[in-house]
């Protein structure tokens, strides 16, 4: 599915689905990463508050450093997964139209010399 670590191929190799169906596709993947980071920050912040209630006078430097590292490391590892997850969400929200289905089939199985189209599943 991936052209490299950071980008998807144009189409799925097995079904021909066009991943970037419209401009701004990457914004959804970015948003999924953003939501994940916000959840991590919420849990980490609440954990820090609980920890701070028992260890009064502790410094603030360690949580800031941990938060900075999380901000860089988590998206690095989760961005490819967020791209595929967003492609699935996009497909669920806006199912493929007939033209897109035909283009996907043509992308996977190019027309034969006789001019007929091979449909996956037909023998």
C-alpha cells in the first residue's frame, strides 16, 4: 500500500481503489494523529496531576521533556497507520461511485487485446 514510509501509492494493488480521491486527503490522516496525541496528553496530564499530588515540590521540566518527545515520536510511528485508517473512513463515508469502480477495475486488470474487460472473480 505504501510508496515509502510517508506516502501511500496512488491505488491499491489488489482492488484498484484510489486512495486520494480528492484534494486534502492527508488532512484527515493528520487529524487522526492529532486526536491520538490529544488523548495521550490528556492521560499523561491527568497522571501527572495525580503523581504531583503525592510528590509536592517536583519540577516541571521532566513532563515538558516527555511531552516534547511524545510530540515528535508518536506521529513518526503512527502516521502510516493513520493514512490507511483515514482511507477506510473516507470510503465508508463516501462510497465509490460507478465511474470510480470502473476505473479501479481498469487499473487492476488492463483491457485485454480483444477489447473486453476482465472483471475480478469471473473466470
